[in-house]
């Protein structure tokens, strides 16, 4: 089979103005970035059309380090729906440079189910990530300057909570000292960097419902605590307008197309293991306005991305998904069935069967949210007919529809079965009204506990001293009504990345709590998870090159 790179470059792309015209978007509303990418104003959102549209979430069982194939399935589903005559639009996240040059590689789908132009989407795209990075670091610079300029007036910070960010995996930046040098070189302080997808600006960007809401949220960002014990925010620096100016163009969703010219909005890119893992509310609602079906995904397994999609994004945006599609594969099932990751491509029926415990827990969790769901068996070349039939039979036993997806090799044709199953299920048995895991009035500790017990299967949580101190501050500052965003390893229900399958008898250790007052959520740091990833021994960057003017190695 041809490589992702070859497929992407051989695909026929329509001018983006033609894709927009098919959606009924007048050319004068577009802000093109070349021939195949355009910004579309979020002001075209029609809330009445949003209510009538069918929102579909694509999630997955606990992934392996090779990924779960959610983006490929999401794109394939859109292609399949187009082939059976349905008007479907994708709403996906923008890739981060961190995994693109690190362990994972590109994130634009794969095979004959990609979003295009693949290289631009994986790299600088329309500059949204750079705008978010700049906005975050502008706040940091303005804060340092404010402290420096007002120190002779007795102003000072007891604790600075704001960090800089960079869209690069760089473990050396987790802890740094700034302000070294002479008296005019700033104030020396210990700080650190997070990766851009973990920035509160990214979370705000993806949860904001308008530019006015963006400004309100940015003004409310908690930067630290003054010497007098008072909260200090962006509004106190009178800097909110400048930050919105940096994001003024970025806030509008980006329209591109798939390998079969299906429209796709790609906008915002928080990770789901350390952030809330969903694309922007604005892109989702724009896709729902312009299409009868909106297909979106949430990062990593359903315990992370889907839980945050429901408990944070849907709670805040009042979205009601009609169906959840859960991606499974024989390789992932076998790994969670105790098969060594080096051998998961080999037939192993017993290992496959043992892996159902992990899948079943995710299915149970989605039903707790009131979601009806279907299983998408994501086909790989090493899979056998016996493995496929075993998965189908198990799905029948637990009362879940199942379809095999071969969109990677066959494009939309390979996703027609999945598309028809999705459409039929929505028409005959759509999901119930969303049931959230906790209420706004629950304490932060109870919110975390409910997710840990109900979704992860934990016995409970352990709060470290730093987390306990933050709980007191959260309550005192009136932030205890916010939802929680638990930052946890993606490779296990537990906080132990090597505890595959369905671990038992474990607790979730909450090391610290991060207040995202602008994003209106509390980030709970579980176990040893880092908000600035590192690079592997052999990063993907070693495979990336420019050959004869063409970028290679991003897939």
C-alpha cells in the first residue's frame, strides 16, 4: 500500500472556496490561507440549527503507544456518511508540534482517510498555536514587568501561578530560573514551562463561545497571590484587550477538506491526558450549523477525552451528543489482555478475549453518561477473520452494534458499514439526555472522587499536601463550582502507565491542583503526569526532512 505521504499528494483537492460554497458560505465571508485552507467567521453559527444537528463523538478504549486510530476513524466515518448521501462535517483538533516531532508523528488521519493539506495542518497551519503561545507568554512578560515596575511601590507577589509555554516537548524547561543578571534584568524567580496544548489560553480558546466571552475569560485568569494575600488577575494589569488582539484572527475556525473532499473544521488542540482534549466549541457549533451530522473526537481513551468532553465541554456549551462511536482494535485488545506489545500483531485469541474487560469498562462508562454507542472495529492488515468475528460476537453479547472500518486502505467505501450503523442507531435509538458524573455544587474533592470511582474504577483518591492547600484556596476564592479536569496517564485507568487491562484495588493520587479561573475548571494533577512532555530516545524528528522541496516524514 502507498504511504500516507503518497496518498496525500496524489489526492485531488478542490479549491477551498468550492468546499465553502457547498456548505452555503459566501466567498466574502472567507479569509483564505492559500488555495486549500480558509478561516470561516464563527459569527455564522446559528444556535437553532445547532439544536437540530446530530453530534457524534468518536472515542476509544485505552490506547497503546501506537495510538488508537480515532482521527482516521473520524475522517473515515465522514467519508462513509458522504458516500451514503448524508451531509457530515468533521470538527477536529489541530496537531501539536510536540508529538509531531516526538513520539507520535502527525495527527491528520492516515491512509485514504486523511485531512488535507497534511503537511500544513501538522506544522504551522494558520498560526493558531503560535498565537496561543504568544498570548500566553505575553501575559507572563507583562506580569514580570508589572512586578518589576511596581516593586518600589511595595507591590509584590507571594506566589506566581502563571507559567510560560512552548509547543515543543522539552523536559529541560520543566523547571527554570528567570531574571538572572543585573538589576535591570528583571527579578530572579523559579518557574517553568508547560507545553502549549496544556496552556490555560488553549483551554479558554476552545471553550469560549464568542470574542466577548474570550475577553471575559482572559480577564479572569488568576496569575498569582499578592503579598497581601489577594488574587491578582489579568484584569488587574489591564492587559485583556492586548491578549484578545493576539487571538483576534485565531478565534475563527479553519476549514479544510478530506482525501474525498468532505469538509472539515480543525480548530484548537488541547491534549486529553494533561488538558481537556477537545476541539473548540466554536468549530463544533459551526460544523453543526452547516451540516446535518457533526463528527468530532476527544483525545486518548474514553476515560480521559470522552469524560472531559461530556463533563466540561458539553456541560459548558450545553451540547447533547446523539451517539458515541468507540474505536477498538485487535492489537489494543491483545495488549490489554496481557500480550506483550512486541507480539500484539500475532494471532492470540485468549489475549484478545482477556482484553474485552478494558473495552467493556469503557462501554459501561459511556452508558453512565446516557450515551448509546456503537463499536468501530478498526481493521489492521495483521488481523484475522477469527479475531474480527470474536469481537463482533462479544459486541452482540453486550448489546452494542459493531462495524468493521477499513477506511485506512479503502477510503469512504471502507467506512460505509460504520456510517450506515451510525445513522440507523441515531434514527432508532439516539442517546438519552446527557447525565454528568457530578453536579456543579459538589465539592472539588467529591468531583474528583466521583470521576475516579465511577470512570476509572478506583477505590478512592489520595490528596497530597499541596493539593489540600489548593482546595482551601479554591473554596476561599469561590472557584469550587468549576468542573474538574484530571491530568492522568492515558495508558491505564489507573495512574500507573503500565497497569494495562482493567486494574483493581488502586487509588488515584492527586499531587496538586491548578486553578484555571479563566477556563473555569480545576486541573487535578494525578500521579507523576507532566504538563511538559519529554522526547523519546529516537524522536520522530529524526525521520522528517525536506526532499526536492517536499516535506517528508510527518505521517
